[in-house]
């Protein structure tokens, strides 16, 4: 097996089981060398906690990139998640261009869910995020993010035409492959739609009653690890979905575990799925 190296750029939420505290162990479990660039450091994530601290690391990024370029450091993939500022998005584009010339850009436009932007993000951030998504080899939006990126009305009751219209716009934006999560056409089921200009595949799985925070990061991390490890986009999407379902089941066994997904007890299952 060849040994691949990925860079992931997203925040450290010290507590809350999301972003880097999820991505680093999951990517490592996928058997890929994992390098990190924290976009910000928060005491907790912003979904449900109040009074959290926020240290924006935007201004550190140019010097980090310059050092990596001087050292000739390159990545087989760059996977971006929650970013700390609008200005940072330009730096992230420069880092991808400078360090992943022969690698894949996997963009999770982590900025919104359930019809709403996360606290701290605004229309200017969404416009900047569109320019990053335009460079994506793989774009992993949820429905809310896909609507924001395409100026589409957010609906919870929709049909295949609505989803197809959004995918068409995301491809027109410039994303080469769209890995659209949380797309549900049947009651009790949800799934992931993997679309490029000339192909479309859908993987349907159970919709569990207890959704939990942080599953987007679990999904994107497992997808990125599986893809860089050599799986096809569809197999990576399927493995990530099956693993995320296991994590939600593990979380459901716990009392009052509202802030994140208990992804650690299911890491063995992820490793099995990758064999
Ligand atoms: O899971 C996405 C995410 C990542 N990082 C921070 C967040 C969120 C979602 O709310 O607040 C800081």
C-alpha cells in the first residue's frame, strides 16, 4: 500500500467533538499521514455552547505557507472544513495551489445546517466560500450549504428535480464532483448523492431518529481518508456513510451526549470497512 499524506485545514474546538479533534484521529485511522493547519482555536464549538473563546489564526497562514513552500512540502490531498474568517479563504486557496499541485482538493463548506448559517458567518463569508468551492475536486455540502452556495431557497420537503437543480448549479460553479450529504427521498431513509458532469450515483441508508452535532465532520473526514487512501469516490462516500451511521448509533447509547458524535468506539468498524 502506498503511504499518502493529507493536510486538513479547520478549527480546533477544544471541547465538542468536531473539526480537528475528529478529523485527525479519523484520517489517521484511514492509514494516511495527517498534517493539520488550525484555522482558529475555540474553547468549544459554537452550536449549543455560549460564551466560547475564539482565536482567529488567519494572520499566521501566509508564513506557514511560505515555510512549507521553502521546505518543498506537498500533499496528496487537502481537506478543508470550518474556516475562521473571510480573509482566510484567500489564504486557503493559495495554500492549496502551492502545496497540492498533484493532489485533490476536498472542500467541506462547513458554515451552516438546518437552514441557518452558524454564528459569526455572514453573506460576505458565503460569497467568499463560493470562490473556494469553485476550486474543489470534491465538494461536500449539506442541503443548507448547497442552497446558500447556489442562491436556492432552502426546503425540507423536496423532490429529485429540486436536488438536480442544485447539483447542476454547484457543478456550474466549478466543483468537479459534488458529494451531496443528507439527501432524502424516502421516509426513514437518507443518503449521499455523488455527481460529476457525466455520472450520478446515490447511496441510500437508514435515517436514525437521533441526529447529532458533528456528523458532517465525521463524514467528511472518513470520506477524505478513504478517498486519499485509494477508494473510488462512490466507495469513499458509502464507507463514510456507513461509518457515520455507526457513530450515531454509538452516540444514541449515551445519556445527554448532545454536543458531538461518539466516533471513537466505531473507529474499528471504519478500519474494517476500509479493508
Ligand atoms: O461541525 C462544524 C463546526 C466546526 N467548528 C465549529 C463549529 C461547527 C458547527 O457549529 O461551531 C467551531
